[in-house]
C-alpha cells in the first residue's frame, strides 16, 4: 500500500503529434456537426489562440498576440513555484474552448479524458497544476471570445431575397436554402481594421447583353461545364473541382429520399495543409501551435472580408442565370453553396492561407496534399502553397459555381488579407 502511494512520478511527454490529433478531432466533430465555412473558421481560432498564448509563457522566442490583435488582453500568469507542464496546459485550454464551440461535446470529452487519464497516471501533481492553469487561460479567452458579436448575430434577421432585381442572389437547387451568415461582417476581425478594409474591385456590371463582360463570364461557366461533360468523369478539371469542393453539406435527392454527404470546409482543408507542412518541416510543439494559430487568424479574417463583399454585392449565381436564360437542364459539377456569388470564398481564404503558410515555411515548399483521403479523394501534389491556392480558386470555375471575376479578384482579396496579417503580426 505504502509503495503504491509513493509511486515515482514520470515525465509527461507531449508531442506535436498530440496537438495534430487534437486539431484533427475538432475537425472531425465539425464535419459531423455540419458547421458552415465562416463559423468553422471561428471554431479553429479561439482554441489555437489559447494554446499559443500559453506556449508564449514557456518559449520566449514566441511573442504574445496581446497588443497585436483586436481586444485581446494578457492571459493570467502561472502561480509561482508550481511545476507546470505548459504543453499539457496548452492542450487543456484547446480542449476546453473546442468543447465550447462544437455541438457534439461528448466526442471531445471522451477523447480529452483518455489523455487526461494517461497524463495523470504519469505525474498527478504536475497534471493537476497544468490542467488548472490551462482552464484558467481558457476562461480568459472565453471572455474575449464572448465579445466578438457572434451571439448577437444569432438573433439578427434572415437574409431577404430580392427576386425583383435580376442581378440579385436567389436560393439555388436542390434545397433552395436561405443565405448563410448574412451578418458575418459584424463579427470582430482579429487583425483587420474592419470587414471592408480589403473591399475588392467591383465585378463586371450585370448584363445579359451578348457582348457584355458579364455575359461573357456567364457563358464561360456554361461552356467549361459542357467541355468537361465531353471529357468525362476522369478529366483533370473534374478531379480538381471535387478535390477542392469542401462543401460541408451536399444533399442528394433520390425520389422521396434525401441524404447528405458531409465534407470538410475550405478553412479545414487549409488547416489540413498546415498539418502536412508542420510534419514535413519536423516542427516542434511551439512551432506547430504557432503555425495553426497564425493560419487560423488568416482564415477568420479572410471569411469576414469575403462575406462582407458577398452580401454587399449580393450577386446571382451562374446556375440560376443559366437555368433561366440558356439551358433549364444545366447543372454544375459541384452543388452551388447557399450564399451570394461574389467574391469566391475559396479564392479569398486560399489566398490568405497560402500567404501565411509561405511566411512560416518558405516560398517553394512542396507538399503532397492528402487532406481529402478520408473523403475518398486521392492525393494531389503542389510545388508551393501559392500553387495550391491558384488551383483551389480555379476549381470554382470547373465546378460551375463561380464566374471568373469572383475567382481572380477573390484570390487577390485573399492575398491582400494574408499579407496584412503577415505584416502586422510579430509572433516569432
């Protein structure tokens, strides 16, 4: 009995892979719970920031975000003379905030508790003080999180569709869903001064005149899809469109039955690329948390910037116009997501994420992207993050869901957001 009580404590070793697994767990739960792309970017942000701020207390080569991002105040200092394992504290804070932000709490709790049990069995005292510190920091970040206007936007009115104006967005097949997150531009940005800071150039003026720039872009979407149909399902364009689909809720209707195919969001795909880069780079725990945090900041600011433009320009999707004016039986390769067309969300977030990842890992960082393997899609290889972002943007034309301007100007918008984040954050 006495021997058992005096069991020698063993060091709790926490690896970068433990952090990757925690992020993967949150992603898997988000897929299960079906969060929209903008909301998913918020779910990545706060747990990563909490973990990062804790890591800054241990690793002096990383600098706090306090004074660099909007509204964040200093996290509590650890109580003196306590043997804190900062990595355990960081993961504790990550889990506690993650649990707050998803629906299926039991899934994160069971995973967290299995880790807790293993840590506690190694060194009960260190685990206790580390966990207490992690929860204290998580509560501090929750207060910051509670001031980002998210709760307020939950009670704001639904988006009103204006079907009198031929250029205005209308709900699209097969479910004709309401416009998602029409008030996302009211969410507090993290580094941006305002949601409209990188307002893109205006798209070509709406016109169905055959020689207008707008109509030429509409016809391009129509003809690209028809060309793809001739090439068949094995075409490179189909592979690219499917690889970057990242629509969290694709519904399939067969007779009276409807079923949903769940996938990751665009932000989740870039979080997956961040993981791939960290592993290839053999990033240590601190750099891993830093990379996820900086990428998450770029993603949420990119979504705020993009959604600000989407509901300002309120532009109709190609599918609607093609069905109304060109071919009523035409369908895009990908299911059109339920929000206005301009700019392309994929293009904006890919531009931002690729800029941030390049700032961390370098210009010509080649990688094999296996993010979509769990969804039955093969690996694609890229010579750089920018190459991946260009392909992600073009996938929207191949998918039949965006005009050329939304892609090109959306990518530029995202590159501007990403560069602003890089220029204004001094983290390492």
